[in-house]
C-alpha cells in the first residue's frame, strides 16, 4: 500500500509539473489522459464516462440494471415540460438554440472573447430567459435550472464533448480553472486533484473515488436515483467536504473550473442525467 502511494505521488508530481510547463492545453490534457492510461491500462478511454464505475464490474452491472428503468424519468419529463413551455412572448428555450438544442450541450462551456469570460450551458439558459423578458433561474435551484438541464443536456447524449480553446484568452481561463483544480484548500488541505487524480480508483471508506476524466459528461446526476445534483452543486459539496467555503454556483471561479474540467473530457460521449450512488 505504501509503495502504491509513493508511485501515485511520483506520477502526480510528474503530471503537475508537465501541466505547469506546457503552454498548450491540448498537450496539457493529453498528459493527464496518458497518466490514467498508464495507471489503468485495462480501462478503455470511452469507459471514463462511467466515473468510478469503470473500476468495478459489479458496480457497473448494478448501474446498468438501474438504468434499464431509471427511477427518475419523471423528473426528466418535468425538465422536458419546462424546456418546451412557451414564455409570455410565445417563444421557448427551443428558439434560443440551433436545432432546438440538439447537440448544443456538447459544445459548452465556451470562451466568449467579447466579454472575456467562460460561458456555460446554464448561462445560455439564463440568457435565453432574460432576452425573452423572463426572470433568470438560480444556478443551484434543482426545480428550475436542475430540471431543465437534466432534459436539455440529454439532447446531446452520444455526441462527443468538444470544448474549443483557440485563443490566448481561452487558454488563460483554462489555466485559471486548472490552478483551482490543483489548489489545496480548506482545513483538510486537499485539492480536487488529491482525490480525482492521486487517489482515483482507490477506496475512501467504502466508496471508490472517480477519475477527473469523464466527470463532466454525465451531469446533472441523480444521486441515489433520487437527488438531482448539478455539476456546480457537486463542486460546492466537495469544497464543503474539504472544510472550505465554496464558491457560489455560477461564479467565475466555478465556470473556469468547469472549462478546464470539461476540456479534459473532450472526445468522450455525453450521457447526461444518470444514476450515481
């Protein structure tokens, strides 16, 4: 066990140094993917959409059984209703996105040069509401933003995540998010990387720890098949577990973290609104 910890620390140190020295996000993320490939050579890349389930055939089998008849389909139907319900001006969310929203979630987050900020899919939902004279949703409200994205992100199921970084401004936001991912915070002095890189595939108590790659492909999730969690809600819960004060959902910091985190999953297919333990 001690030997494994030493190896993981060495590998993480190598990855961290590589990421810090590279100015190219593509090489940056490829180094991390190679880290996981070298550490878990028997796990195909496309299996990382299943998170920690990729490390356990038994857990994956249970997941497959649950997903045959998901207990949260009614919640997704509520999101579908929100998505198609006309605003007061007669338009709906469908009118704000190309192709009625099909395939759009796979392209987010995006960097917007005109405002020098990361734009998330949730921000586009709120932009749609405001531009049509409606009140925006609260980013961590599961009954509005949670439900509507639980349905809308499924319109991209099966499509490969494609987050684009093609400018200096976008690279800066990427590395801002990366810095937060590797930054130790809170009374426990842990980072996202401490769990989801160093200890990915290991057990914490009775839970397998998931890898950083693939995380963003399946949110929102229904934890225990019942409780809807958006990605930013998950970030906040992790920060609370580290005994740190979390950034607000929809904040610049979490948007940039999502930008970095999502880029790591480029090339993986989306499968949103799924069961997680």
